[in-house]
C-alpha cells in the first residue's frame, strides 16, 4: 500500500494479532474521564507500534449507551505511559497497556473492540 505522497505504510496489526486481557477501568484523578488498563499480548509476527481501541459503554438494559476511541500506550512502573512507536511490543511479548478515554459512563459496562 502506498500513501499519496509515495511513502510506504507499515503493515497494520489485525484483531487476531492484538489480544487484550485483564481489562480494568480506572477513574482519572480529575474530571469524568477514565483509563482502561489491560495486558496486551502480541500474537502476530511483527511488532505492534500503534493501536486504537473502540470501547462501547453498555447500559443496564444491554443497549449501547455510548462509545469512545482511545490510543493504546505502554505502561512502565505502574504510572508512566509511553507511545507504542517509542516502545513497540514485539511478537509473542505481553505488556501492560493503558487506554485513555475522555468519556465516562458511571453506570455502564465497557465492551472493548480492537
């Protein structure tokens, strides 16, 4: 694939390559935003240098109450995070990650799609 400028676009990760487990919601210390903390496993053959997650907020009746998209960042030391372009996740490697969401549904359940 080539962009209009002629630069090559790196191969993009697929849903099968990215496996998220241990997903937890953590309220942001300020405002109504939240973080999704998870363990990301790279089940593919190439390094993951970026990913986005679409989180859907599900109400008590099971209907979608809202959604948000957030960029996946690698977590270091439990509190610091870094863009995956600077800290790629290698094939067969698992690493803690954080996804920031500026949307918070206090009464909802979150469903993640990646």
